[in-house]
C-alpha cells in the first residue's frame, strides 16, 4: 500500500428517486421497502454497495487490482461461483490444498481447505485483487477458505426524509409467448409494477483508517469509492427504478485515524432539509430547502468538511 489512508472519514449521502422503485422487498411482492411504523422509505446498505460494485466494474473493466469479487450476473452475463474464485486464487499463488501437510508443516485437517499461513496468504491475495473485498470486506471461509475480511467502508440503510407512498400499476401484455396456450389467455393484465412518486433518502457511512491498513485500502481506492458513490446511478437506469440521482455527499475528514469526534454528533450537525411548502407532498428535489452545511468555525477541532454535489 504505497499511499495509505491515514484519516477517519464519516459521510452523509443524500439521493432521491422519482417515479421508480429504489429497492424492492422480495418478501413483500417487490414493494418499495417501507418502515411500517413511520411510513418512511428504506434502501438497504447491500443495495447501495451493489451499485458501487457495478460502477467500479464498468470503470475498471474487471481489471486487477480493481476486479469485483461479488459480481452481478446481469452485469457479467454469467453466474459467479465464489468458492471457484477463491480456489483459482490459491492455484495462482501455487498453493496446493490437497497435500497431506500444509505450508507450515502441520497435518491438513480437511482436504481442499486452506489453514494456517495458507489462509493468510489467500486473504491477502483476495484483498489485493478485488476492490470490494478490501473496501467492504467479505466472508470467504467457505470452500477453499480465505478467511474473513472486515472492510474499512461501512454504510447504513438509507431512510427517506419524509414518508413515501407506494403506488401500484397494472401491466398489460399485447403479444402471446407460448404456442401451447390460447393466445387470448396470454394477453391483457399480466402483472403489477410499484413506484414511489418521489422520495429523498439519507444514508450514513464510515471509513476506518485502521481497517484500511489491514485490507490495503489506500488513498486511490478511497478516491475511486467517492467517484463510485457519486456516480452509482448513472448506469443503473431501468424502467423499474425511474429517475434516481445522488444529490449531495457530505464528508467529514478527521485529523487522526481514530477520529476527533463521535460520528453521531457530526451527523446531527446536518439536519434533514425542510419542505418549502409543508402542505404539499414533495415531488422533486427543489421542493426542499437547501441542505445546511456547518461552517469551519462550527466544526469540532481537527475536523474538516467537504461537499460533493
């Protein structure tokens, strides 16, 4: 790691959706995720990380050290077998997992499963080869076993600033598909589509310099992460997701690796924007007042703020 991350970062992400479904819930017929008690919309951290992974895949063309371990079949047009990727990593390292003894000279407990220093080498290889492993971490203890990695970048669920409404739309089919069925039975209303008229969402994130040192996540990786976070919706457009855009990223940079103030206190310095007209439901970003950013003299000591918009 030629240029290590030496500072802690905490950040706030604001993004919105218009006439789309930002994150369907498979347990609820793909309805937009909603907090049942408040009516506010939810988008999982896994959903956001998926879009960041996809951006990096497009940006870096699957090339190391920016390849992606957990690939999406819709992007690669093939299904990734994670244990196979780990096994191929050991083969590239020249580590034979079927020998009677491991690299340390100890008896191998399970054939085709790394142990001892083998696992450490496998973990280091996966971190150095795959951006998402050294960024978000990964559980790689299955199959050939490359251990577990706790990533330096973590994110929360996104929650909408105001309650959302999930609209249901009927879909009609005008052409039959099967020759074995009556054409008339295959046309007409055949499905449902759910959208949110508008929602402004807020998520929080954290970058740990200490975990970055463990995985090899460096300053170049951090720059790529900010670019991916800001641009993650550019190639994620679809009929289902409507119009989605990152509106603002607010980054708090600490003057040390451990941080100079609790993250929650920094987040509390950025209130959710209020509606310009509270009597009307929001339908676009301009319906909200400006997001207020604290000035330098309002920030705790040894902390600076940067805004990407």
